[in-house]
């Protein structure tokens, strides 16, 4: 699912009209679109690193970034590579592997879900910031939502609920969340 989410992300973002648009803020964030894309790559590689190193109390010292001078197609390739590295790490993890995350020590499935959330919500942030048509795929949002937000309200689309759970939208009867965190603990 991580590589499918990365393909969705890069397909949407490849439609960005002009390079200078990437200097504007991503929707709802203080970061530029370029910085948000870099954050996405860093998060995916960081999750792979955490699951590999399995620290119990801290982030690891590995940082990865996209070349800020690279053209958009190369930067988007970097997102696909980072997602593939996380997917391979998840597949190669033993069932008992656990690693620290500030929102709950987690297992491979949890880190895969974290990667999905990062890809999906930041694709939405970027698409909205760049004025691109977008639709988050419910079939990719549902497993991430179920794994990391088990208390999210039922009866709504997975995509809409994921955006609500991450403070990016509202649901009928549920206003926008001003503070949020996922629950990465093993279930």
C-alpha cells in the first residue's frame, strides 16, 4: 500500500503547473510546498530507519532529504524511492520488532500506517496548496485510519475521516480538531 500511496501522490503532484508555485505554503501548513515534500521524504526514510534500528527511547540520527535543486520529476521519484524503502523495511521486519515513536512504540504495521498517513495527508496539503484537483483514495485511507485512529467516528468516508482525524477537515457533528495525535501502539 505504501508504494500505491506514493504513486497516487506523485501522479497528483506531477500536475503542478509551475515550479515557482512550490514556494507557496502547503495548505494549512507554515511550510512551503517544497519543504512539505522534503518533510514527506524525511518521514518515510525516518520510519524505515526507526524500524531498522529499533530504538526504545528516541529518534535516530538519520536524516534524508530531496535535492532542492532537482527538477520536480526527480523530487517525486525521491518520494517513490522513500516509500519503497519503508515498504521493504516493513516486509523484512520480524513480527516482534518494535521501535519508539513519540505517539506510541510501534511495530511494522504501525510504521506502515504512519507512512500512509504522511503520504496521504501531505499529498492533500500539497494539492490544495498548489490548486490541484485531488481525491484521497478511500481504499488507502481506511487501513491507516483503522490502525492509527481506532476511536475515529464511524459512518463517514475513510478519506474525510482521515482528514478530520489529522486536523484538516470537519465531519458532520464533529468540528475541526485543533490538536491531534495518532495512536501508534501495537494492537
